[in-house]
């Protein structure tokens, strides 16, 4: 078990699409445990594998403020099945820690994938959990929440984002 480094905005790996998980190996189990630990330590409410430099298509999510393990969702090969009702809410990202902006997303979604034991899993998310699911699905497709802002908003953010770029 160990904490993983969360890649900052500007890192090219965040723009890569995650790859579907085939066999669920011991390495993937360790990755899941480390991702949960990293999410709690951040602290955050969701984390996608490519945020920690790993390519398997999986995310961890927990909307509970106290990280109640009963509310933890681990989903491998997740896909959005259905979404209902659009809502704009302010959103942030562990990879872009200084930016919070309103993003329109579904209020309720159904996602499908497999759990960490390879069993089919379908989860309905409402409100915050629905938002996390959509945010993490975007990560796994190489998208960030700022990509969903209007052009005008992105122009305003540009200089702020440039300051967050890692110095080389
Ligand atoms: Zn994020």
C-alpha cells in the first residue's frame, strides 16, 4: 500500500485514453487499494487511474465526507448507460487544484462495468455521486472538466491554468 502521485494539469498522460482491463491481476488490486488511499489522503471524492500514471480503465469514488468505506465505488471498464436531468454545479479536480467552475452534467446516471472481483456491476448515481461518475469517466477518455466549459470561460482561465503548469 502506498500513496501515489497525482498528475497535475499539463501532464500529457492526463490526455491519454485508459485501456480496458482484461485480467484483474494482483497489480490491479494493489493499484485499486493505493488509489483509494491516495483519494482519501488528497482528500478527494474520486480518482481515475490515468491521474496516477496508470492506464487501466478504472476509477474509485466515494461521495461520503467521512470516506465511509460502505459508500466506496470501485468500477472497472465503466461506461455510461443512461443520464437524466441536466444541472450546473461548481466542480473541481485533484489534478487542477486551483480551479473551480460550474459544469453542466446529468443529475442522475446509470453506469455499468465490473467490480474488482470481475463481477458485472451496475450503479445508479444521484447528485454528487452522479457528478463524480461523469467526471471520472471523462478522465478515462482523456478529458478534463475544463474542456466542458464555454470558450469564453476557458479564455478567462487560460492565464490561471498556465500558472499551474509544472515547471520543467
Ligand atoms: Zn478530476
